C-alpha cells in the first residue's frame, strides 16, 4: 500500500476534514512550517490557504505524489499527537510523547485485529477521518497490509 492510498481511502470529504484539522501552530512548534509550505507549493501557509488548496492537494494524491503524501502526513500527525499518544498507549507501544524509537520493532505490538480494536475504542473520541488516517498510517509504516483499513461500521 502506498501512503497516497491512505488519504484516498478517506474519500474527498474525509480528506477535507483531515486537512481542516491541521494546526499551523503545531507545524511551527515542530519546525515543519517552512518545509510543508514548500512541499505544498504555497506562497502563504495559513488555515485559509490550506482550505483553499484542498482540491489541489487531493489531485496530487490522486496522481500518487508519494513525497507530498509523506510531507502531508507529518503535518497531520503532529497536529494530532494526543490521538497518537492515546493509540500507542492503548496498543502498549513504548514511545516518548507519541514518537517511538525507529529501532523498536513496533510491528510486534500490532497483534491480530489491532486496527479494529483501536477504531472501536477511539471512534467516539476522535474525528473518524483523523482516526482512520492514523490507523492506516501506522499500518503503512509498520505492516505489509495491501489495502487501507476500512471498518464495516465506517462504511
């Protein structure tokens, strides 16, 4: 599975919700602001410009621009560290503030049915597009799953 497929699985509406949840302040805090502004081909990066460019971002993902998809993933993930921390704690994955050591074999914590358990546990706590994005991003990063996770109850 490619990271662009994770976004595309959300559908255009879910993707729009995901982009609207990006925190400009968090991008600045984690020093991703300038890098994402360049990657997104934006002359100005603020909430309004993000919302305005959702269709263009969607088109780039539809064309499987994987570098842009990875850069965008960083912006989404740092905007939702609370969700990441909660999910990693729930799964028992050791981490520091939502970041796990890349030397860690985190895949071993993703036991059979982990995505379904995470979805059921957090579906009423977090926005569904953000939760599905993180579940699928974790799957993309750590597993060999061929298709994005889509729970039957989310369809």
